[in-house]
C-alpha cells in the first residue's frame, strides 16, 4: 500500500498524548469506549478482573485503579474532550438504576456523553424511552457479559426506538476475549437486517470475528466499529487483527466509520499505547483525524 506519511508519531507515554493530537491539528480526542460506573459495581468489576474470571480467560491488571475524580482529571490532562460512561447489566432489574446513575454523572461532568444501557426484560421499552427523554445520546449493550440473544422479541421495539431516534449503540458483540452467549456477527447481524437504520458501534473492531463484522459494516452504512484494545501489546487477548484486512480498515476509517475507543480505565497499559498502535498502522494523518475526532463528532458524541 502506498500510504501517505504519518506527520504525527504515536505517543510514547501519557505525557505525550496532548502533543499527539496537537500535531494532528485536532482540538483533542473523543473516546467512545470509557467506563464510569456506580462505585460498588465498578469495585465488583475490578474484583472480577483481579480473579481473571471466566469471561476474561487470562490475567488482566487494571492500570488506572483510581477514584472517579482522579480518572476524570487524567482524561482532561490527556485532552479527551468527550467520552462515554459505559455501564452494563448482567441480569434483569439493573439497567434502569444504572441509567439513573450514568445520566446524572453526565450532568455533573459535561465532557461525558450522556450514556444509558438496556437488558432484555419487559420494562426495557419504557426505561429506554425514559432515558432518551432524559437526554441519553449513546447506549451500551454487552452481549458477552449479558449472555442474551439480541434477536429476542422483547428487544425488537427497543432496537426500533433507538433506530428512529438515531441514537448510537456501542455493542460488544464479538466473542473476545472468551465466547459467551450470543456473540459473533450472526445474531447482531440479524438485528441489523431487521433494523437497518440502527446506528451500531461494534466494540473492539468485533474481535476476534473481524472478518464478519467488517463485512457487516460493508452491508450496513449505519454500522461503525471502535478501536478498543486493537493494536496494543495486549491485543492478543482479543485476537490479533489479520493483516489482510488492513486495507479495509483503512478505507472504513477514511470514510468515518472507525472511532477511537480505549476501555479506560480497565486496561493493562497506558492510554497512550492505544494511540501509538493506531499511528503505527501507517494509514496517515487524515485517517487518524477521522478516528480520533471527526467520526465521533458526526455521530453527535461530543458531551453533554
């Protein structure tokens, strides 16, 4: 591939992140895959990571095991101008309470994109509609942790509602790091077949089923992908990205279909490593500008 030269090399550590986006001529970064949760839930998530639970399959140390205030300060220092507060239920009866917390968190922190979630349960249409009325601009769905079929009838009106609202849904639909439930491109691909106007952001580039999810993006122009964990030293935990798919990734990024995601704070490396991995692909500065800023702006993911 005859790629344009990269004018901005990837940052070597977090202290170099502002220089990275400044060299690209950007006002900062937009990260669509950041986790803020109620403290008790986040503590349980970290305990699960510490124990290398069955959905992880390996040790996964948390780099940024800090308070909300410390993590917010670090994102601001890095120049992350907008970010999500992705929370997700693993059983019925959790989503509505999580939505109340995450939407309040966004009201208190204007850089945070108002975020909500859902689970397949009878009251899902009511609380999803309420979250939209309360200003939710993005939803999180975690098929791996939730272990549910996205094609369930109870969710059909929810997908339709989100499609009509034009509200993006960040979906962990890939089987990485460990397959569980209804992951892979097949089940969620059927949802897109029923609701082609749904705006879906496939987390982790769909790892490890990269072929299937990039093909889904080919079929549906409302399917996007985020970069979370890809091209980092820990990316093998999700399955390495195939070299033969790099031209497709380049083209999708230039078309504004790839968005920056990191999984902050639940990562075993510095934030900078995600950016360095993307810069190291050699796709050029226009690609990095789309991924790190412009694609998210077009989706309206710019904070509350």
